[in-house]
C-alpha cells in the first residue's frame, strides 16, 4: 500500500492526492490512530519532496 500511495503522489500534478492524504490523516487522528496519521503524512511528504527536487 505504501508503494501505491507513493506512486500516486509522484504522478499527481494537481495536488489531489496530497489533499486527500491530508483528509485521510485527519480521519486517522479522529479515529484515535495518530501513528497511522503520521505514517500516511510521511509517505506523502517523502514522495512530494522527491518530485519537487
């Protein structure tokens, strides 16, 4: 799943995946899973940074 989300983030030029990831991260927090939220944010941030470099 990590690879798939990373791949989507890399090919997305509209920012949709990043925005959706932020919403999903919020849901993880709301559900009481802060580690899940951190992992999702890290995956998206990793792949967004490599795309911008």
